[in-house]
């Protein structure tokens, strides 16, 4: 009764074609010189039904999520600190603007 199929999980992940990149999610690039400083503020809890459209890799100490709610979007930042998570939000923007900001964040042009 002791032959627990430990290896099976990773094997099936390979079988369905998950690459490590997809498994991890994108890593944000280091901020470039002259990057846009995002006006982060405390979480507003403005809308309860927020959909997460994308997120950066959870292996890094700061995780960013692209959130959409009520026709607007924003980026949520979670910093994993020793005393717990600190969550902040970018300004709420129109969908096209927040997608642009998300791309800039990933590329190191905004932080
Ligand atoms: Zn990673």
C-alpha cells in the first residue's frame, strides 16, 4: 500500500504540454531607466467581482495581477513580506489603457 504514484503528477503535466514558462507565468523585467512610476495606492475593494485576466509568476516576491471589473481594469500588486502580504492597486483605467500599462509593466517600462 506504500507505492504512492508521486511521479505521476509531473508526468501528466508534461503529457498535456505545460511548459515551465506557462506553469510559472511571465516574469516582470527589471525597470528601465526613465520608466513610468505607477501611482500605487491601498486596495479600494471598489468592486467585489474582479476577474483576474493575467498574473505574473508567483515565484517572485512581488506578484502583479491584471484585473477587470465593470468595464474598467487595474493592476493589483501583492508584495510578499515577512510580516504578511501587502496589496496595492494601480489607478483604475479603461480596458485599452490598462492593457497598455500591463505590457509596459512586464517590459520594465512601468513599475
Ligand atoms: Zn517563476
